[in-house]
């Protein structure tokens, strides 16, 4: 009988440990940087990207230093491998777009992929692989 209680206790501990890992969405937190690409556009085919993300404080900042643009991301959805944001408040809409959708996908502990979709467009308009700083 003690064997059954011990087994149930071990299974309960294992299940609670696994469920904590599944809800851990802070994989995205930190500062990330890389080069964005936007093929098919004559003005700027590539540019620098810097992102500062903090899920606990709900602060998500985007910087495009070579284009002199910056703004905020509003978190729409996040799970253990993917986060979706709305890009808002871009301060230079001459060179940068506003109100696009950004999908960040975890590649590994040190890299994420960035895919940008213009408002009302289902095609990826720009992309990047960002490295953790």
C-alpha cells in the first residue's frame, strides 16, 4: 500500500513540475539584435533591428537604428515557442510602417526569428534572425 502512495506522490510531483515548464513564457525576455531583410523594396533591402522584451513588466520596445525608427509592441499572444505582437507608435512612418503584425518564434536559447506582416497583408514583408545580446 505504501508503494502506491509513493507512486502517486511521485507522479503528482512530476506533473506539477511539467506544467510549470509549459506555462513559462519568459523565453522571449531580454535584448535581441540582428539584421532585417525586406526583399523587393528598392529603398532599404536590409536594416538593423534591436528589440528589448520584458514579459513581467509588459514592456516591448522595437528600434530600427539605421532607419531612425522606434516604437512599441503590444503583446497579442504568447506560448512556449511563439509570440504575436502588434507594432504600434512608430515615430518615423516615412521609412517604417505602423500597425503591422510581428511574429517571434523561438529558434533556440540564443536566437529568435522575426516575421513582419504589413497591416491587412497575409504575406511576410520582412524577416530576420535575432541573437540574444
